[in-house]
C-alpha cells in the first residue's frame, strides 16, 4: 500500500488508517491528532524564538559598537560625567540583552528537544500503523 507524503499523518477519515490500530484505536487516533495539532505550533514558536535570538544578537552587536563609540568620545572629552553615566547605562543594557539571549537560547534548545520527541512519537505511530497494515 502506497502512502502519500503530507505534513500530517493523522487522518482518521482515510480508509487506509482504519484497519488495525492495536488495542485502543480511539486513543491512538486522538494521540496522533493531538501530536499533529502541536507540531505546527512548536515549529512556529521555534521560528519565532530563532528570529528573536537573531534580533537580540544584532542588538547586542549594535550596542557594543555604540558603547565603543561613546567610550572613544568620552576619551576625547575631558571625562564629562554625563557620558560616563550613559556608558554605565549601556553596559547595564548590554548585560540585560545577554541575559535575554541566554533565556532565548535555552528556550530554543527546549523547543528543539520537544520537536525531536514529537518526531520520534510520529515515527513510532507510523511504525504501529505500518505493522498493523501487515496483518
């Protein structure tokens, strides 16, 4: 039996998937349906986190560049106190951006792990369906 490639493997209305689901076909259909519902959300969230991380990296680079420029200006001036305060603020902002970047990186790693678990579960379900079709 030939299967068409699609983004979802959970189509309870297809005749090919209704033959043999093991001991609890309803549970298997629901589990596969739930997995197919979460996968696009996880993928979209992963893309959003990646985009945010890239933006954070660009912002960090720009802040570092601005910090260097301000330090050069401060060095040229006679140590104007208002510049040193702004430089301290930028250092504080740079630190916050670094913390946010670390949080986003951890979140993305967790999403990648979740994505891998979903793929493993989908593969297990496909194997169950394929073995059920062999009987």
